[in-house]
C-alpha cells in the first residue's frame, strides 16, 4: 500500500560488514502472520539469502514489524517485532508511514 523512503545505515551488532539499505512497507494481505512469514522467507531465499552467520551480511532481510493490532509470540514469530523500538533504522522509516 505504501513504502517509506530508503535510508542507509551502519550495521548494528554482528561482524564487520557493509552498510544496509532500510525501508518499511505497509502491506494488505489475506494471509495469516505465519503464512506471511513463510512467503517473506521464500523471497529472501529466492534473492540469495543464506543464513550462516547470526546478524551477518545478507542480501535481503524481510521482517514483520506489526500485523494490525495482533500480538503473537511463538518459536518462529514475535509480533510486534521485539527490538524494533531500539532500532532507529526501523523506527525512522516506520514513523514516515504512521504520519
């Protein structure tokens, strides 16, 4: 439905790596949160993401920050995203969409 501006930021935590490009998108889906997670992970894989180093370099990282007003906590998914408020590279683009 809408996409924030793209911002470039330094990596937080993890090994030394290149800067990241960050943005937030608002989607309208007819999927459950876990179905959406599966789709996002399939997109990451198709774009060449390989999960080898935790917080390491990656071609793409797609996260679900919010899902309406739902709260979910299980082994695969926590919504709202548990650390989004600690990350300016998430909150900056998100605030653009909340205005």
